[in-house]
């Protein structure tokens, strides 16, 4: 994740430049050896290898607290920071009074329930109305700070952890980096997913043909190792309700992995789930799907459970986010849907494919 913060230390001389952290990465334990300039060009959007090399030559790329050259070989668990003598442009987060649903709060952290259709962090054309804008307003009313520990997609709903200090942020972020946090998602996917439980693995990287999409890469060095465990909760023939447990946390991980095995998320426009992928051509069925899409005009994905060890007390804490109304209504429609006799004879056998 990106953290924009002042990182000078107490023993710096008074004339030392003020440095600001622009990016921070914890290298995956399964990452193969790779040059740091190549690693960063695949992990930072819209940046050239020349810019990375120039930053390294100026001693602005640090690994485990020490500057490195562009040829440095990245190793598992390395802590990589890019620091600059200027604040990152466009990072000022303006406070906005936005209603927030707080699942839990104390002096150290809070857990917020993000609704669908809300961007978590400003950027890429969304510079206001984000969850972080609302958190900054909320925290300033209490003379506190707010640091996002992790993120979820705009159209994904559910629980997010927010730290109130940099110490709490580092403690919680470390749990996400080491995969010791608990994250369970509910997803509705196309098709009759088999078997009842399974694990999907595959390195995830940005799709070279579409910069807004990610895909499972054939070249492991081109992506980041990712593991998704799933189990079936309910079957509807044409679609399946599943629970996903993330062992890693990559961008679009569940969406990419499910699409990779041929079961994209229901109404996931970016990964082809907004088309009728399973079922029949009967108008009654098609209208039923259209009605479902209108009720839930987003991918059917919800961050239901979040668990971690508390930074101050050491207590293991578990938080659950209730299923949003749009998701609940679509599930109820599927539970009540009864295919016609013709549909059962012609269509249902195709759903096992």
C-alpha cells in the first residue's frame, strides 16, 4: 500500500533534507529473485524504468532502511520504500462530511463498513466523495488521524480496518503482509462450481492488453503469487454462492481467480460477468437476469469478515459486515426462481459445464 508520511528520524542532523515516503512494498515470501528496478516497474502504475533507476542513483530507493542500486536483487520479505525530498503531488485529502457506518472503534483503530459504489482512496479521476475523504472529516472532529490499512474495490462492500496512528498502522499492515489476518468474502459466481471446496493459485499481474484488468500470468516473474480458498455455501444451478478466504491480498484477486477458472463473478463488468454466462435463451430467464442486474448493478462481492490481532491489547478480534440490501435481494430472487419445464429440460444440463 502507499503511505505518504514524513519519515525523518530523531538522530538526523538539522540540515538533513525532509524525506517523504511515496511508496512502500513488502515483498511476498514466494517472490523469485528479480532486479529492483524491474520489480518496481511492474508494481507502480505509469512509471518508467529510467525514472526508477534515477531515483535509485539519487539514493531515494531504500530496502530495509538502506539505499540500494538499480541492480539490487529483491528477496522475499524485503521492505522497499521510495522516498523523495518533496511531498507527493495530489495527496492532500480534503475532509468531506460523508455518512460512515462504524462497526467498531477505540483509541487505536476503527473498523468501517464500506457500502458499494464508494471509492476507498482518491485517485484516477475520483478525488472527492471517497471513503478516505469521509474518514479524514470524521477523525478531525475528534482531533485524531486516520490511516487506511488495506483497500477493497469501489463496487465491493464490506469491512475495512483503519489505524489512528502510524504505530498501529505498521502493526496491522504487518499482519496483512504476513497473511496472518483473517478475511472472508461472499461471492456469487456464474455456473455450478465444482467441487464443494477448492483452492485457486496463480500469479496475478496487470493485463498487458487492458491496463484496467488483471490476469493470471503464465510467467510467474510477471505477476505476484496469489492464493484463494473457496467453499460452496448455496447452489442455484445457474449460479453458485461461495465463501472465499484470502491467503494473499492482490488487486482484484477473487475476481481474477474466479474468472480464470471459468466462473466470473455475477455482474462483474470488467471480467465478463455482466453477460449471461450460463442458462438458457428463454425470455423469462433472460428477463430474470436483467432484473437481478438492475437490483445489484455491480459485481456480487462482499467482504463479510475481518479478523486481526489488536495493536494495543494483543487480543484477536473478529468483525462481521452484514450483507448489503442489494446482495440480499438478489439472493432471495434466486432462492425463489423456478425454471419452467422447458428450461429444466434444455438448460439445466448445461450448467455443469
